C-alpha cells in the first residue's frame, strides 16, 4: 500500500499547480526506501535530536505537563492547568509542555505569569499547531518520537491532566518506561479524578486479571490538588529517589549562550 499524498490546490483553470508529493512522515512509515533516501532521513533525524539537545540543555530542572489541546480558556481543566503551572513554578521547576493550546497553554501560562520558567516542545502538524504565547523558549520538531524523547529526557517528574489519544499515549508510554525501569521511578501524577475514573477502574481490572502487577498501580499518584501534585513531584523525585539537578556550564567554543 502506497503512502498517502498531499493534493496540491487547483489553479484557476482547475488544473493542479504541481504534482502530488509524498508527505515525508508518511513516507518514513511506508517501508524500505532507497539506501540514499534512508541515509538522508536518518541524518535529518540525527540533526533534529542534536538541535533538541542543544536548545534544551540549559532549561533547568523540568516537570512535563501533559494534557489536551482542545480545552479552551474558561474550561475547568484549563483552570487546573494554570494552577498546576503556578504550583510547579513556585517549587522552582521549569514547566515543560508540548507547547500547544489547551491544557499545555494553561500550564505554561501559570508558570509564566508568576515569573517562572516555561518551555514548549512543539510538533509540526498539517493543521499548523502554533506555539502558545506563554513560553520563554519554543523548540519545534517534525517527528513525534523525537519530541517525546525531549519531553521525557529533561523531566524530573510528569503531571498528566485530562486529554485524548495523545495524552494517553504519553501517559502509558511513560508508565511502561517506569515499569520496565528504562527510567527510574520518576513521579507520575494523574489529575482529574472524575475524568480518569473509568480508566483507573480498567487498570484495576487489569491487575485482577494479572496482566499488570498490583504494585504497578502505585506508580501513579492521583490527586486534584495542584499543591499536592507539586509537593509529590518534589518529595518523591528530588528527595526519595535522590534526583537532583546540576546546572551545566556553558562552553563558549560550542557557541552556547
């Protein structure tokens, strides 16, 4: 099956203005390509990783906040996102999000409005997701998997607010990494108890069926209190597991400023 193509807009005569081209992300998943194309693609991915490492190297101790892009200002979960951002910033954390609207914007806004550090790790999408206006630094990526690595790599803890497929993807991937000890017991806070209640009940059924261990449920802290969430990340990340942060020194010969 061939990869979907981008259909060019018609000209005034009704004819296409250009030949259809295969979207790069779709071509990546299509299967084996020519060796030259695969080398170019691998190089682009490497460059994207290096650019992310350089731009996020000095952002400070971060907590990543996940949540839906679809909740507007005035929604209860947007308000919770603002409160979470504020609470984390008061603890001295840089608040990192996916950089988009909704809950992500809310968490960045909460940190930014009280003078905290706020970072957005954005993704290039066909619908043109723009960085929200409350980030001090925005880094944009083409590939989802590179972006997800950045969100996890620079985090001391994770706070998950209500969201959809993307949020659940980030939640369960993070849980899998903690469960398999690819990352070491980083605190993971789930907020919005009534929103997640059906999912939490299903996780309990999974434990009853033996597909996960009962102790795996302890990997998640569930609360609706922003202050409790921030304190949990601080105490269970920095204190209990000995996680810390040492500000790296900037190297002038690497053009780091």
